[in-house]
C-alpha cells in the first residue's frame, strides 16, 4: 500500500455523490438544486462543484464537490448549513433509492482541466 508521502495529499476533500431521481422530476429537481448549488459555490471552502447527468440512466446525477477541509469538517460544519434543509425537503420525495456519498482526498499532481472543460462554467 502506498504511503501518504507518496500520494502527496492536497488537503482537499473530494465528495462524489450519486443520486437517482424519478426521471419525470428532472426539471423540478434541477430547480430545487440551483439555490443550494449557488450557496455552496459561494462558500470560501468550496473550490469545485460539478453536476453531471448519466447518458444511459435518465435521472441519475453525479456531483463532484471539492472542499478545503476534511470529512469531519464537512460532516460537522458544511453538511449542517441551513440551506440544505429546503433542498432535501423538496427533493427527497423525488429520490429513487438512497443517495451514495463517497469521500476521497485529492492527490497532488493528478488533476488536469483545459479551457474546453471550463467552457460554459461559472468562474470567479
């Protein structure tokens, strides 16, 4: 198993979320997601938040969020922000199954994005 020294962790938490929504509810889901997404991207600890939708499984969304902090900070501080409550109240009835959360840590020197990736994105 590689040592942490070999992995050169960045101290940035990457959260991968998979969420399956009733496909007929996609427009309502996205409308409910927008305000919480906008709140998240304006948090000083948020460095990346990407939302994607499966080409083969309608209603399956994946979020990749990168935060300055660790999993404990995310669970104790970020996940308890008030703006999540209305989003969860509106969207939980749309869920098909449980959402999946996977926490990882970014590895220094192993990220790449070119300008094409950043087209049509919100930037600071």
